[in-house]
C-alpha cells in the first residue's frame, strides 16, 4: 500500500469516527495517528485501515479499544520531577495568596498527573482550598483515573520521582498495596471533578488558577494547538499559571504574547496581567 493511499484511509477513518461518535481526531498530527492506527489495525487483525473503518462503523464495541490507541496514555506519578519541584518552590507561593483555588488537569489520561498534584497540594497545605478538574476525551481512561489503581511494578519509579520532586512525606502514606496493585487513597480525589472533555472541540468550562496540560499538544497540529492554548487563555484568571510538557512550547502559537515564561526550563508560563 502506498503512503498516499494510507493517508486517505486514515483521514476517512478519522472522519467516520467524528461523524458517528463525535470524537474529533482530525486535527491530530498525521504521523502520530498513522503510527497508532497501524498498531490498532494489528490489534483488530484487520488487513487494511479501511477494514478497520468498517469495523468501527458497524460494531460500536470496537470504539473504546480504538480510543485507547488514538489517545495518549503514557505517564507516571511526578513525571519530570523538576517540573513538580518548580511548582512547589516557585508557583505554590503565588497560589497560597488565593483564598480558594481551581486547578484544571487537561488531558489527565489515567490520572497519574492528577494524583501527583493532589499529593503536592496536600503536602503544601493547599488541598482544602482547591477544586481539581480532571478531563480527558477517553472515558475508559477517566474510569481508571477515578479508580486510582496502578500496578505495583510502577511504584518504585513513582517513589523515586516523588522524592526528587521535593516530596515532604513518604509516597507510601498515600496508597495501600494488595493483589490488585497500589490503590491510592480515595481522599486524594474527593475534591476532584472528573469530566469527559475534548480540547479540540469543546469550550472552556471554568475559571481556573492553574492549568496543567503536559505532553498533549505535541500530538496536535498547529491549528489545534492554537485552539487549545486559546481555551487556556479564556479559562485562566489574570496572572494564572500554565504548565506544559518538556518538549512543548507556546513560541509558535498565536497566543505566545498572552503569557510570560515563568520558568523557562520547566515549561511553566504565567498569563499576563493585562490583555
């Protein structure tokens, strides 16, 4: 199959998913989508992506598994510890000046970033005044995030990251271990609202003080990067904070001038105080 034919098939599949199920992946990076669709094609034992399209259009049970290929679900607690250390040392002092806080974890996937922030906010005595919004396009990922259960073989890395991020307690204080895995304390999510939300098609839904959206923009084309950053601009309070992934930047978006680089190395930005 030629690359051109495969491109046509991928675009038709994305259009089919949008028209039937209203999940919009049409503005995602083509290189990333093609790679993921090849994996999905093998998983469903389809010879072509057109055959996969036929499956998803006529068998709704295929959609949840297909979404797991189209959405990014690779993370860990306190991933990139220097980012969380910068939040703790540089951003938290500003957040402590607010009597109440709203935090949006956009593209929360299976919840690792949410629990990292919830633990950090508890350690910094901010938890009781904070509401977290954890959103993702994948309903199965949201269910996993709400359950807060992770395999035991991941805990050593989680623990190391927590320590390197400046953790003020033992990570083991926040979970119990049994045959199911490491089950994180349900009180960590008592102040969390989980919601299905698409960054490329839905609107802003709350005024927040901090948005953390890490390693999501790299999968979008420039148009959807602009749309997403525009959502964050609309959602953030004046001088609110935005955290991105280590390989992400605002430099080439139309909203670059809406922010200052608060911590360049850690990709933390602050919304400007004036338009």
